[in-house]
């Protein structure tokens, strides 16, 4: 965990510095004279994030080496890969087949990827969720999804 904290803190510190030095000045214009700059709050937040990231790195560099491996198990990586694949499939279906098929792929694919095998749940949950979304948008709100 120590090594992961050092890497993530270093990455976030570099990201914060890049935001302060390049992104915020390029994306947010300077305010008129006599007015507080619109860049102030984003720069303050990025400065705080950078400072906290540096503190995370320094604190973990001072700790003794714990000798542990990765805090994430192999089965958790596999579950992440399965769910990521489901969302990638849903994104492709959204572009080529429409939101109905993408929603069905997310619900049904997630259930199957996480190990659900009861047929009643596999049939009723996507129907109930998609029907609920349809009722919310078309009947309650009176608008189309797209």
C-alpha cells in the first residue's frame, strides 16, 4: 500500500502542478481590473490538492517498508476487467444500436459478470429498470431521453 500511495500522490502532485501552470491559465481568462480573478478559486483548489498529494508522498516515504504485495487481489482485477468490458460493450451498442440496447447490456451484462444465474432475476431486473426509466422520462417528466 505504501508504494501505491507514493505513486498516486506523485501523480496527483504532478497533475495539480500542470493544472496550475498550464490548464487553468489557458482555459480561464483573467478578470477585469479591480475584480477578483476567476482563476483564484480553481488555483486555490489545485494548490490544496497538490499540497495534500505532496504530504501523502512525504508521509509514505518516511514509513518503514511494509513488505506487502498489492492490496488488490487477482479476483478483484478480474471483476474490474469484466465490468469494464460490459461498459465498453454498452458504449458500442449505444452508438450503433441505441440507448435501449446499451441499457439492457449494462444491466444484464453486469448481472452476468457478477455471477447472477437466477433466470427470474435476469429477466425481471432489466425489464423493471428500463420500464422505470421510460415511465420517468416519458410519463412523469414528459420529455424524451434523447
